[in-house]
C-alpha cells in the first residue's frame, strides 16, 4: 500500500490502472466501501475532478428541486400557526421526557435566506452525486415491492412507533413539504466527502430525518459498491431481507456519516441514533438526536447499532 506501506489484507488492496501502485480501500479518503468492479485510478493518476458546482440559491429552483407543495406566500401565511404547533408539541414532549423519551419535532430556521442556504447545500450535494430528492421510501420495478416491506417479518419482532411519536413525524413531514427543513447544512470535507453539520443547536431526541431511498433485496446488493446502504428489514429468511439504497433517490440522510464503533473516540462522536420502527405495518428507519447537538457540530450515527456486524473499523 502506497499509504500505510503494508502488504497485508491484499483482498482490500486496489491496484491503480495507471501507475500500478496499490492502496487499501480503508487508506483512501474518502474510504472506499468495496473494491470497485471496474477500472480504478489512484488520486495522482485520476482525472482532475471538477469543482463542486453550487446549486443556485434561488427560491424558484429550490421549490422545484424539493417539490415544495406551497409557494412562499401560502407558507408564510401559515407560518405562525405552524411554529406555535411545533412549540406546543415540544413543550408537551419535554414535560413527559422523564417518564417516556418522546421524539421531538425539529425547529426550522426562521430566517428565509439561511433556510434557502440550507436547502441549496443539500441540492448541491445531491446533484453532484446524481441523485433525485425523495423524502419517502421508493419501490422501483425490478426491486423489492412495497408488499415485501412487512414489519411483522422482522426476526425477533420490531418496535411499533408510539402514537405521539407518529404525530411528531407527520408534523415534520408536513413542514418539509412546505419547505420548512431541519436546521442542517451539507458541507464538503476532503477526508470524508459530503458531510452534514448542525446549523443551529439541536435538542436531544429531536427528529432529524427518515432514511430514504430505493428499497431492494439484500441479496441483490451483495456486490454493490455503494457506501450508504442501510438495513430496512432483517427477516429469518435471508432471501427476504431488505435494504435502503440511496444511490439514485434519497434525502439528507445519505450524507450523514457513520462512526467508527470500535474506538472510544469514534463512539464519542456519535450524536444520532438510527432506529427501525413499525409504522402502519411497514418498517421505516428514523434518525434521531441521541444527545444535545451544538451548532456547527458534524452529525454521526451508528448504522442501526449493529456495532460488531457492520465493518466500521476504518471509518474516520
């Protein structure tokens, strides 16, 4: 390996098709999820990547990209009532916090310009990754059908999302449809690629996003090079296990980084928990703050908490 100097773990050693020098998948930055099936070039030999083209921060283009259902005028007219609803629900949830840890709705940024900046940062990352925006699970022809996503098939059972938490998620979905996004920015990091950071202080137990993308059978993705495949359904029958693949469609969850679960420093980074719930009989993956998150802090989560099953050893 041209980086660490070791010749061990040759099954994870990539040979450059230009200079024939090697690099481990985990020595690359960003880390490569798997050995690619096609040609591969090391950073010095790779064609120069074009600088990230920023998505235009104009309201009309943002509304079109995210398919916001109401124009700015309508959203502004209902804004006060919506924020009052958010505050009431947060207050009620905080009162019950000691008895039952309820999920809290996020509080959107009130400043319009800053909110456009947040959405433009996500649109920039998605267009650069050749993705389309989708805030829901998508079921495409040739992949797993919606009828396959039955939470009752989960091996060992799956927890059902409580009614109050379901109301919170529905409120957040309504806000997102109106262009009231979570206070998050997507930024580019030379070591980790696109990452997500808080653009305001976020309270513990605040809903961040649902993990979305195309639903497919795990066995169809055995040799997939994607670095963001998420477990959706773990069935006793391996042929019926489902995963979420956000390579073509998805939302901001695609750019939230996983942590190294095998080091103390890695675990300290964790500020988001990833939980699968039975919602109306179907499995869904929710990302929720697991502690208070300060403005400017990067978001990290733990891939459903399977610390010794997912290969996170070489995560940054």
